[in-house]
C-alpha cells in the first residue's frame, strides 16, 4: 500500500493546511515525516493522506494556494508483527 505524505518547511504551513483540509472535510492526520522522505527543507512534520483521497486533497491545496514543500508517496513499511511478544 502507498501512503502519501505532505511535507512542509515549517510547522505553521503544516498546521494551516491541516485546518484547510479539515474545513473541507478531507481526512488527514498529522504524522512525523518518514525518514525516507526527509530532506534539508522538511521540518519533520507531515500530513498523512490515504491514496483514495489524495486528489481531493490536491484540489483543496490548489483552490487555496496552500503552501507546502512536497507530496511524497511512500510504500507502507509498517510491520504488523512488530512489538508482538506472544
């Protein structure tokens, strides 16, 4: 599964877009930027968007000229067996 992360240069940009997406009814979640996608300009915060609604998120970004650094698709690397001891 691919997950989309919207990266920012600073937290203010991230929180502003989070509020815009919430107001538009676009589901998003504040998350740490994945290590594979971090660059020199990334502040470490990202918004996590499900693949089926990424186009809707992009429409909100375009409509409001929201500021962000990049949108990065990252293959889901979650290990469902991590931290299981039984």
